[in-house]
C-alpha cells in the first residue's frame, strides 16, 4: 500500500496539490463517496470545484489510487476498532470468570 500512497502523492503534486493539502482533498473525496458510492468522476470533480479545489481536478488514474487508499485506510480503522472492542470484551469476560 505504500507504493500506492507514494504514487498518489506524486500525481497530486504534479497537478499542484502540496502535501499539506492532500488530507483535505482526500477527506472531500471520501465524503463524496460516502454520499454516493457510485458517484462518477465527473460529478466528484464538479463537487470539488464547488468546494474550491480548482487545482484539484482528478484524472481517472489518480482517482483510482485515491479510492484504493481511502478504502485501505477505512479497513485499517475498522480493524483497529474491532481490535479494541475484542480486547475490551476479553477483559470483561475475564473479570466475570
């Protein structure tokens, strides 16, 4: 996944989006996908322009890298949450035994 991250950041830098702005752009794209998981790239770019991302127009390949990165981050957060939940459950069942 690190290669995807590096390639994504490089592509974003090539269109003028600095490392300090990447998280905001990713959050906006993730929000678009949360609203409609089947939203077209053209619609996402339209929404990004509306939000002020004039330089943040995504091409198809950058968009695909971003979706892969967002999905990976969501899966990692989900597994972290489940890990905390199972640890808490183990402590509770141990205390009841």
